[in-house]
C-alpha cells in the first residue's frame, strides 16, 4: 500500500504514461482524460473522462480542480474526494442507495435529459462547494 496524498501536481501529457506516479494528475487534452493514482494510496488508477457528461477540469494558479467528486465506489478502498486547486478534500463514503441514485442521474444526463430545475440545482451545489471549499 502506498501513502495517502493530500495534493496533486498537474502534468500535461500527449501520451498516457505506462506507470503513474503518486501525487501527480496527468492530463491529456488529446485523449480528453485526466488520470491519477487513487489519493488514498491503494494504488488503483483513477480515470476521469474530460467530456461534458462526465468531468470538468478547471486550471487555476494553485492547481487543477475537477468536478464532480471522485467516487471510487468500485475500488476496495471506496474512497470519495474532491480535487480543488490541486488539493484533496475528503468526502464521506456514500451508501449503495446514494451511489445508484447518482448513476441513474448520470444516465439521464448522458441521454440528454434535463430534469426540471437541473440548472438551478447545479448552480446551488456549485455555490455551496465554492463557499465550503473556498
């Protein structure tokens, strides 16, 4: 088991490296993906597709932010965290019911559905996260 990390340094790459280093967020704009080793230190590779129906990447002076949260629910570690300005902000583990509800919601978005009030809800959630995580 590797050591838990508190921050990720962003490295832009054209090709995905064979071996990922702990504490590094590899971003490939060509492949539309960001990869890193799980922040808990379990050694699992985490892939975040950078497409509108999956994850958003925002670069800031302090580092990268990825939204929504990273939920490694299918990994043995079950870790759940947010990457905000290059720092890891740990979130609580989600129940199976919460995970399934989130996945159902993701499927709706991927089919192009816009649940009633979605934009207002998402704006409110983002404001809350910004206030909470600064």
